[in-house]
C-alpha cells in the first residue's frame, strides 16, 4: 500500500521531531530537575548551571591584558564572555528580523539561552595570565595531551564541574555540539616540528608553543557521544582537519555547527569592537591606526556607516557619550552584515549552515582585531607581565609534581593519587593551575618562594 502525501509529510515531521529531541538529551539520561521545574527548557537549565558554576565566577579574576590598566578598564575573561553572549543575542535577532521566515535555516536558529550557555561555557577553561598562561600550560603538557582553552572548557563543562556525579554540569548534547567550534582531536592538528623545552628562567615562544585549536584526545569518548545522532560517515567528515599539520604550522580544524559559528562570530565582534573601545579609553590606539583600517565605502553606506569622518571624530573626540554611540554604530553595522550560508557535504541540518559576515564586513573586522592585537596584546608591558605569569605557572607546576601534597587541593590530591598514568597525574595538576585566578596563582607562588604554608 503506497503512502499518501499527507502520511509522508507526517512521517517526515515525526522523523525531524525525533532528530531534534536527540540534541536535548544529557549523558546522565536524566534532566535532574525539580518536580515543578518544567517551566524551563533544557537550555535555560544549561544556562543556569554554567552561570552559577565556580569556573565561571573565577573568570572575573583572569585579566585579558595583565598590567595594561590599573582599574580603568579591567577587561577580564568574564567581561568577554558577557559581551559575547549579548552580541550573540543581537546576531540572532538580526537574522530573525532581516530574513524571510521561509528560509530553510530559520527553524534551526538556536534558543537564546543556548547561545548564552555556549558564550559563557567556552571561556571556562581559560588559564591565568592571559594567552601567555595558555601557552605555558601547553608547553608543560605538550607530551601529555597539551592544553588549549576551548578543549579545557569542554572538559570542565562535561566532566569536572560538580553538579551531576561523573558528568560535570551534565550539559545538553546541543550545548556540547556548540562548544565544538573546532571539531578535531588535538593530535591530528599538532605540528610534528621538534620542540625543546625552555631552560630555567626562560619562557616558551608563542610561535613555537601556541596550541592547535581542537579537543583533547582523551575526550574522544565524549565527542563520540555528542555526534551519535549523525548518520553514516558524517561524524568522520566533521572530525577531519580542513588543513593538515606541517613542520611549519599546526593543522586547522573544519567548522562546527550553526550554533558554534554564531557564537564564534559574536566573540570576534567582541574582540574587534569592544576591545578596540577599551584601547581608545586607555589611550593606546591613535586616530591614524583607525584610519589605516581597510573599509569598503559601498558596504559602509549600506549599513549606515556612511559618515566615516564623523565616526572617527566621535571615536577620538573628548565626548564619552559620542564615542559610545559611535561604538554602537560599528557593532550594529557588523551585526546586520551577518548571513547564513550553506556548508556542502553535511546531511545533519545543524552542520549544513554557517553564520558568517559579508566579505567586506569581515575585512573590516579583521582590521580591527589586528589593531587590537598589535596595540594591546603585543604591548611590552603586557608581554612582560605574561612572562612573569608564565614563570609563576612553571614553578608552581614543577612544585606540584615534586610535592603534590603541599600544593594540591584535597579533591585534586585524591584524583592525583588515583590517577593510573603520568599523563593523568599531570592533567590533574594542569586542571588545578588553569583554574586559578591571576591573583591566586601569584599568592600561591609567593608562599612557595617564601617557604610559607
């Protein structure tokens, strides 16, 4: 008996519903919710768990630019996470409001709570002392699985933060999928270039020891669970590097899900525009820097950036309200330039679309990000403080290896004692050090140096 169009449509709808439900489940198999908790959807619960976890609170003590400001700006990882979440919501509203509801990707757009959960959770694994801290921990863990902020965030989210025994915060599958913005194992991306550990008092060079962007190999079982809903070889295709590693550079993972691309774009705008604004406040960026950024005039007029001279005057004038309004204009111009583009080769709808900027807008944002990197992150005082922080982390790491009972917290010490390999033991140490704030790491190091405690 042949099926009617009505029954075929119903079958397709039921199949889509089952598919969407698979992305809501948690590894524990339980929602762990109160009896009267049904007023919140799974993503609202995800958001609450991340927002109230200790790793998220500690982000306020991890400065993006150690020593650059003295309380004037205080840009921290927490600041960046909050800005990313707000911009992700703005991008979502723009995509919903500026495009037809008949677009095939509109029904896939994420819940705002999911976007904020990803924006908050992707920073959880940040090391103390800015990017220098990440590079030092990667250097110390190089032979034992490496260290990278996003990979560490996934580990904290799904394994370590205390909420559900053995499952971390027990996030929904779609949240974990959104965290895989670089879905490739660390070892597949690692350059085979020989590296020599820096000697005493020395720090690792950024160009030699910056980590590849992927997830830890030891979390492959977790990623396998996340990708279970994918059909056929699609999971294997997703995990393949887009660019292979060479002796000169690490490989590059392919893109993640629609959700991951949206939040990643929001994070890029936060760095490019809001950190640019902080650079203006600190007096670290000059008008000639701004005027050197490549800007397509046609695009600028289309997104209400036509009066570039007026915006420049507002940015570098003496009026703080005028500068704030100009920054808002820049943000809006980028937000309304977001488009959803198809990504061939994927059958899963959440992987078949990517949020990205119009090419002219991307060139402008790239220019802002490069300026922030040059004028803020690469400044001598920032590099000097990162250098000090790297020495602190190295000496703390070595002390933990030598006398773990002296420096490891009780729960970390128990995990260290129960670890079955050297790699597992060192991962426990890296976990604890990565969780320290800048100030806490410094105080712990002072106690170590002065023989106190």
